[in-house]
């Protein structure tokens, strides 16, 4: 177990920075998730921590030791790939023993470590099978056992659940998290799936185009997103473009005058969570209240997503609980909606300032 320190880490291919000036301190035992869209540099970051990709600049410290230039097998990190990367012709036991052989562990210790690792992932008795004789979920657990067998200081998981079907994915999420907590393992997981990230992480790094846009807990990211990208990527937001009116209200492109917690300045975008918007008569008493026409309804079971057009340029999605006995809106209905000033958050135009 160890802390991980990432200092101003960059990776450049030719002129192209795929990771840019990334700094993160990961305390011992933390489950940190790198979350971001495909191509934003998550895997590259993970592979730099593991030692498979050489950084262009910056440093990586594991347990206080600078490992930036060390090869993978000298840094004691356990990496689990999206594709599992099991050797098809080796048995489960031999697959799990692989990292131990690389590290020159004695045969007796190796056997003990392999059976302990298989026990941890609940695959005792499967040691003699070949990977193709296992389900996807079991193969993933073999990959996990292989990464755990040599007791790594840091566990690195690259989209470990993306090849599993939805139901299994939720089970394995819980399994990985419980195991990580039980072992107190410092863990860095990469994913593009926000549900997975939010449900597993102690803290998250939201990445875009090689940069960390925000580092924080679920609560930090959801309640205080640093910029428009984070507001749209973590949870959902409605966005209304516009800018400051002379009186400090936010004036949308479509002419809505909107009160916000703080004075608007310059051009910007107002972000509003769908669940913060009230619908019906009570909406009229809120700081901001408008009438709009229902344009589209998505029936999601317990809730309905209702898209309401407020002006030719402004439309927002509101969430309506599907309670029995209540009349639900229909397409074309006129709906009163409203929200308190504190619900809206204005971000300056991207690229102007952050
Ligand atoms: N060896 C490489 N040479 C050139 N470009 C690369 C190389 N590896 C990755 N990239 C580029 O770096 C960017 C980030 O890739 P990656 O870290 O795999 O993203 P993610 O895991 O977030 O989807 C992508 O645009 C990818 O094409
Ligand atoms: Mg990737």
C-alpha cells in the first residue's frame, strides 16, 4: 500500500499533448477514478503510472520513491486491462502466477500467493481451467487476481467492467470496491462511464483533452462544477446561452431574464439541473418562473423527462416524478415551470477564463 504523487505529468506525441500538466496526490488507500470522454488521455495516464508509457515531462512518486524512469516490473503496480489480457493457453493458476514469475518469487511462495489471490476473488477451485472455460465475469476476476497476487502498492484498473453486461457490471463494481476497501489498496481506475465513476470513487478527476478540469468528491463535482464541461459530464445540466444584463440578471439568447445567486458578468452559459426545476402552480412563487410548451416526453418509469420550450432559442428538460393518480403532461401542453435563483450557475464563455 502506498500513496501516489503525480507531479506536472505530460505526454506528447509529436506536437500533440495527450496528457498535459497533470498533478494529483493520491493518499494511501484512496479509490481515485479518472473520468472523461474517450480519447481524453486516461489510459495514457494510467500506463505512465504503470511504467508502460514514458512521460514527456513531470514525475511519478510511489510511496515517496521517484519511479518515473523505472520499468514496470520495478514499480510494484498491478494493472488490469479492459480486455483482461489473459493468456489463452495458460490455466487460471498459471495466468495468476505470471507476474510472480516475472518478479522471481520462489515456487512455494508463488503457490501460496496464487491460491490467496484466487480466494480473494472467489475463484477457489478454478485454478486448472483455461480462460475460455470461464464466463466474462470470471475472466475479469482472474485478471484482478493476477494484479493482486504480488501484493501491489497500487492497483490500476483500465475500464475493467466495460466488457461485462449491465447486470454483472453492477455486481463486479461492488466486489471490486469491497475488495479494495478490505485490502486498503490505493487504486486508480479509468472509466468514461459516469455512473460507474460516481458509484465507486472516493474522489474523481474529470479529464478533457489531456487536462484535469476538476478533482474532487462526487458532491464537489455535482454541487460545484468548475466549468461547463464538468457540469455537463457529471450528472445532467440544462444549458442556456446568454450574458449579463445591465442590472446583473442573466439574459438568455431567447430573451429570458433569469435571477442567479451571483451577478452575471459578460457572456456565459447558465447551467441548471433538471431536478432543480419545479413544475405546476408552485413554480409561480419561485425567483424564476416561466411558461413553456411541452415538446418532447421521455417516459423512464419512475420519472419522466419533459422537454419544455421557453422561447425559440431556449428549451430545458425538467424531471417529473411519476406518482400514481397525478395527471402527467402531454405533448403540446403549456406548462408553468420555475426555479430558485440559487439553482442556476453561470459559467463564463469557454476559453475566456476558467
Ligand atoms: N502511441 C501513441 N501515439 C500517438 N497518439 C497516441 C498514442 N497513444 C495514444 N494516443 C492518442 O492519445 C489520445 C489519448 O489516448 P488515451 O489515453 O488512450 O485516451 P482514453 O483512454 O481517455 O480514451 C488519443 O487521441 C490517442 O489517439
Ligand atoms: Mg482508454
